[in-house]
C-alpha cells in the first residue's frame, strides 16, 4: 500500500521501519527533517509538509507527542487534512485526548475521508521489535482496509468498534493502570527499603509472585535499578497522559482519586525539574518523600 | 516430620491437606472443632488446644486471620508457646503486623524455640492446588530444617534473610500492590464503561496487553463479571492488611498516599456493609461513585 | 456613571440592585429576558444583546456562570467586545479560568478598551446585602476609574496589581480554601457522629473555638443542619471552580493533592445526581461514605 | 482547691501559672525536675513522682505529650492512679487516643476515683494568656466539681456529656480541621506564588475575606512569613494527632481521605528531618513539591 507517516520520534521510527519491512511504499514527514533522512536511505520518500505526506496515500499514520502537535500537523494550509484524498484514511496512533479524537472523526467524515483511531501499547523498544499491541476503532470498512498495516507494526490487534474515540479511552485507561502500578511499586520499594529489605531482594519476590507480566516486571526493574535515563517514556509525557485521563474522567463524570494522586506526583516531578526522566522515576520520588536518597 | 497446624480456615485447609499429601504426621487445632473433623478422617489427629497441637511437634504452622487471633493462640496458659519444645520451630504463615512478628521472634528466642516467618501469596484455590508462593525469613538453620514443609505447600519459595519480620514487610507490600491494582482497575473499568466501552471489551484488551500475570488478570475478571461472592479474600481482611501496611509505613516513616487512599475505600466499603464481599468489590465501589450500578 | 451589566443570576441581581442604589445609570442584559424585567421597574434599561448593553457605557460588568457563558457574551457579532467604546472598561466579575482572563486582557487591549478583573467573594445573600469582598486587578488607571462601582457593590476591596489574571488566581484559591474546609468539616462531622457526638454539639464547639469566621461557621451550620437546598452555591459550580483551580495549578506546576481529592468528591456528587444541591453537601457525601444517612 | 499537675511542658506551664493566679494550692510534677523549680518560687510544691503529686489532692491535671507519656505517669507503682484518693478526680488534658481515654475512664471508675476528660484548644501563647478553650466530658458531678479549675485556665468551656472519650473525639477532630486548613493554605500559597502573587498580598486578601478567625489567620501568617521556628506545635506532634484521628476513624468506620493525605504529608515531613519545626511547615512542604524554595 501507499502509506504516509507523520512523526519520527521514539515511537514513529519503529513503526516506520516495520512498515518498510512489510513492503509498503512509505512517505515520511518529520518537523526536524534530519530525523527523516535515515529512512530515505531505506527506501522511503521524505515529504516537506504533512499535506505532502498525505497526498496520494491510501492511508497516513500520525504518531506525535500530544494534542497540539497533532493539531498542528492535521489542520491549516499545509496540514494532513488538506492533502488526504477522499476515501483515504487517517490512522491516528498518538496518545491524544478523547475530545480531539472526536473532533478528528467529525472533520474527516465531513471531508469524505476515513479516520481510524489506532493508539498502541508498548515502549520504543517494543515499537522497534514489532511488539506493540494495537487498538483500533472506527468504521468497520476503514478498519478492515488498514488491518494489514496495523498487523505490520505489532504483535496483536484489538478492534474496539465503530466509535473511534473508544480506542483513546482504552489507551488512556491503560496508561493510567501502568502509572498506578509504577506509583504503587514506588511506595512498596520505599517501604521495603526503609524496613531493611534490599530493593534487589524485593524485586526477586515480585518477579516470582507477580511474574510473567512484562509491563509490571519491567517497571519494577527500572525502579529497583534506578535506571531513569535515557527515558523510554518521559515523566512529562506521563503527566500529559494522566492529565488526559482526568479530562476524560471529568467529561464522563467518573471520580478517579488514584489517578488524581498519581497526576499530582507526576506534576511535582516536573515542577522539581525531573520531567525528562523516565516516568519510572515516580519510584524515586516516593523514596525521596520517605527520606531516602534524593533524585 | 511431626507437624502441628493451628487454624483451618480457607487458607489453612489447603495447607493441611498438602502437608498430609506430602506424608507428614499432622496434628491440627481449630477453635471451632467441627472444621477439624474432616482431617481426622484423612489421618490427622485433632488437638483440643494450641498447646496440645504444639506438644511433641518438630514444627507448628499457624495460619490465622489477624494479630488478635494469633496472639490468642500463642500466648496464655493453653498457648502454642507453652507447648512447643526447646528447639522446635513455630512457622508463622498468617498475615500479621511487623510489630507482632518482631515480638514473636523475641519471645521464641527467649524460650529457646525457633521462629520462621513464612507468609504466603495466593488465594484459597491456590492453597488447595499447592500453588502458593511462600516467603521465609528467620535463622538460616531453622529455615533449612522446615524447608521440606514450606516446599510441600506451594509452587515456590523465596528465602529473605535472618530477620523474621522482613517476610512480613514483603508480604504486606505485596498485598498493597494487589489492592492498588484492584483499585486502579476499578477506576479504569468505571471510566471505560461511562465512556461507552463494555467491561467485557475492556477486559479483553487488558488480557492482551497486560496479560500473563495471573494475579491481575484474575482481579480484572472478577470486576468485569461483578463476582464478589463468595469471597476469596474478604474486603474486611483487605482493610486489615492495608491497615498493617500503613502501620509498618508509619513506623518506618514512609508516606504511602496511594495506600492511604485505598485504605479509605476499603474502610468505606466495610462501613457501608460490604465487608464480607471479595475485595475485588473495590471495583464496584468505584463504579458506584461514578453513578453507575449500586452495590 | 453609565454602567452596563450582563448576567442577572443569583449574584448579578444583588450587584445590579446595589449599583442602582448608588445612583448609577444602568443597562442590563440577561439571556432569559424575564429575569431582567423587575429591574426595568426600578429604573434600569433592558438591552437585547450584550453588545447593546455595552454601547455608550463607561463600564460594563459581566457576572456569569462559567467560561463558555462569558465567551458567548463577549465574542461574536452581538458580543460585549464589539459594543464597548474605546476607553470604556469591561469589569469581569465571573469566576473564570486564568487562561480566559488572560485572553480577555489581551483582546480588550488590542481593541483599545480597558479590562479590570474583579471577582467577588460572597454568596447571593452577601451580594444582596452589599457584603461582598471585591478583588480588582488591571491597569491602575482603569481600576481607579471603576473604583466607585466596585465600592458600591461590597463591603471592601483589595487591589492586587496590574496583571488582571492575578485576581482570578486569588479568587480560585479562595474557593479552594472554602471547599477544603467544607470537605474537612464533612469528615469531622462524620467522625463525631459515628463516635456518638451529636452534630449540634460538635457545631457548638466549632463555633466557640473556630468562631468569628463567618464563612466557616456558615458551612458548619449548613452541614450540621443538612440544609442543602436551595443552593447558595451549587455543587456543580463548585466542581467547575475546583476544576479551574487544578487547571491553573497544572499550568503553574503546583501539585495540589488536597484540591484533587476535593474535586473527585465533587465529581462523584455530580455523577450521583446531586449537582444542584448546595456544595455543603460534600458533608453529606462524607457521611454517606461512613455508612451514615444517605443523601 | 488542692490541685496536682503533672507535666510542665509548653502547655502545662501556662496552665500551672493560671491555677496559681486563681489562688489554688498546687503540687507539680515534671519528669525533668529543673522545669518544675521556677514554680516552687511562685508557691507551688514539687513532687518527686506522679503518685506524690496526686496524694491528698482533690483533683490532678495531666498535660503530657502522648499516650505513652500519660500511661507512664498514670500506671505503675509510682503512678497517679495509685496516689489518688477515692473520690478525687483525674483531669486529663493531654491530646490522647480515644482508646486510652476509655481505658482511663474504666480504671478510675474501678478505683472509685473520678475521671474528667478535658483536652484544650490553643497554642502555648494561649495557655499562658488564659485564652485556651476547654472541653469537658465525664460524670456530671465530677465535671461540676472541677468547673472552677477548668474556668481558671481558659477563656471558655464546653461540657460535652457523660462519656469521657467524647471530648477526645472532638479535640482530635478539631486538630484535624486545623491540619486540613494548614495543608490547604500551603497549597493555596504555593499556587498564588507560582502564579506571580506575592505571599504577603495573598495574606492580605485572606485576612480581609476569611478574617476574624484567629486560628486560621495565625497559620496563614506563619506560612506567609515562613516562621517555622520555634515550634508552637511541632510537626511530629501533629503527625501523632492525625494518627490518632485516623485510629479513631478506623474504629468508628469513617473514611477520612483528607486526613489520610494530611497524615502522609506530616509523615513525609518527619521522614525528611523536619519533625521539630512548627506544623505550619506543611506549607513549606507544599511549596517544595511545587519546585519553590526548599526547606
């Protein structure tokens, strides 16, 4: 298929590579052009604007950091929306707000274009190794048309139904579960350590008892080893996501006190200058509050 | 080995059965004698007091609900402490406070007896199926002597060191991790449901993405299916355990706001009359706060 | 002075009356015209649009429920902005977001108009009785020009400086303090009552010890007497305000876990159908969580 | 009256002085005898043990730091209980747990002695200036007999009923209200400051709007001025009290999430080495979390 891809950050790079590996014809756009150049060598074409990346494509992925970045790439004179052909499909894989996802569904529908909301679970390593788990929601026909693309970038796919923003709710809920677990791990490690149990020992028990869940085990290891750099997922992005969770929760009228608490800890982390660490640094903040080692 | 066992509740029954299965000679004591009788048929002897269960045994398990129950069984004229021979070992598998575990270590040492703190991870089904994960802490020689017993009751064993109460800290921390996850799951399900995503669908994604962790998957299923009865682990016991976590955290000077929040939700559940439901009912309380179905 | 006033809700009515009492020439606008008619009898003129209310006025008050209501009244073809003369001043007394206040300051400056942010403290009774406390921030000359108006509607005035949105930050912080106190009162009453101390008795102590602060005493009385209707300040508006607090806190990078917790309780109240009760009903929600009387 | 007084700390000294001023005959006991000596010069007698302070007295005040200190002074061979005559009354003014108050009521009743629970509100300055507010609960006749003493040490008295521990519940609830307010003030000051509003300015508004409540105004001043030393009430004592609140709340089955949150912040303060600062330092901790000045 002729595919566009907008955004060659940590996540986008892995996705682009896997689309190429699967034999698709790829046009990439990245705000900082230098990041796009390695993909030219691999056979992709570089576009100068999101509009150009969309022109002639059957489907265009967007994989950007947040709502403003996606809005900048989609709307306006050089945006994806103005370049995409009628009947072509925007595959939105960024972690964005439920509200923006709903707006995109409406605007693409009005332009006679398809919109598939397809956020992914997995850190950059997983994107590279084709180990992402992909969610997809949107019109059935659209989802089916892009299924080969979605299968090319991950280890599995869950189709959630026709309401595109459902996928965003589920993605945000998943990130909330992870953040809660990281926060809880942080408190547990702090308690263990101040009670005389080595982080390494606690980690071993955790691995034995709770084992087999790669996500949780991974974060427990990062906390036990204080490996907060380089960030697989930056604390400030975690703050953004849990902010989106609470925004969605406000709209749906769902009190989420655990999410609120975790958000305040992420916000504190950013306020204290740790926004660029991996969000497993939540664990280090818990330790600091307990009078253990400072970040 | 000649083994005593005090407490034939949901957990103790499975442990007793597996000790018999492994060929050990067993004397059991239970406050309500009727619960002990089925084990007589299987070859165990019934003791009339904890003291009697301890007399002549090389090791005695205690598997009771809480601190007061264990104190009642250990101290006093008919207690385990007065019956246990010098050199024999008390294996304490109840989920108790760090403070009581430290007291037991001291009192048994003074009496020339051994004390191995050996709390277990797993619900009653796991106890029955020999699928518990066992922690053990205490004097090395003591732990080694009772190792065959600890291996007879679970799928694995982690030895934590010589300070007996370490095992209690780790056990309590583990229960805190589970409670946090259950609470977070509750909030996530409530958000998904109020946003139009069916619990069943959310569960499928959860199973795909976070999968392979039997503990978390089990709780997600219980919440999605609203299966709060019969309780595998009663909400009021969860309240007790998180209370013990916070007690240990207070002593070690570790702020645990997530634990505090979860405790308040458990306390609300008990106050509103749901103490006998499974503690996965935390999920139902989150739903209720969101204006969804009442418990 | 020739004064316009937009918004004749619970608060606006008292303000309008006091401006008339002070001898000012008043033009009023209200979306539902019927609410404006009583003021015609008292000498005010009724405008058909916000634009018309602003035309020819030296200053125009806006006293509306929230950001969208104020945006609807200010922007667009029939909005205040298009009607206000160069040099005339918009006095913004609604409790709005810091972000909207900053936008208004910029837009009015561009149009050569003045903008004074002047939120008020006090419930509807206070507005009627000229007992509001008024904050004011904006260009010094503008604040001085409208000072007689601000003094006509309250018992006192604090001028905060030239940055208009400062007044909004302080107003929102004040509402947060009140909400925290109401929430804390709710928990304290619940504890007292479940411990056998009558709410009436607890209120007496509160009045003796913490007395002399009309705000806190008033809320303690409302909670003790379960007087949640009619609402002086509706729970759903409280939710809006604490939401704005957290928005401002996010922008300023200030973790406010107490505010987050209170917001979740307000959100729960709205989700459970109590949005139109007075926000002192936070106290009733705390009682309900404790297993006391249901709302 | 012949009065004993046990405990000449910050609070006890003011009480002792006011009892002398009112003309009562006083015997004082303090663990560190040096602190008692100044009172000898003023006409009091010094006792060598609590028992001796109680012997011959019609009533004995105890004003100590916490449960263990009071238990040490009351029970045992040299304790108050063994010295107090039948019919004489123990006036317990320490901030202690509900559970200990109930135990004291029972033990004194068994010994044929009276027990009046009489905790006080006010900081050391208030104790000195006879500005405490005194609560009293216990048998009516006992309360009436000691009424002149209770009136001699404060500006007012509330009698709460015959159940002695009611007074402790109310006292603890009051301290919880203060701690919540201090915490909320801390968050509000942090928000104001990071939004460009000077603490001094915020304090002025606070004084105007919320004014006339000496307690809250006092704490707002301490936070605005960062006057955390010397402590009027040490953070570690605040931690103790909110711990007692939560203990009482657990027993009464009242979820108090605001109290839990405040407790965790106090605990963090102690864990980070600030236990001896005034508990208004909660405000400094909120500022620190926001990336403002470190403590």
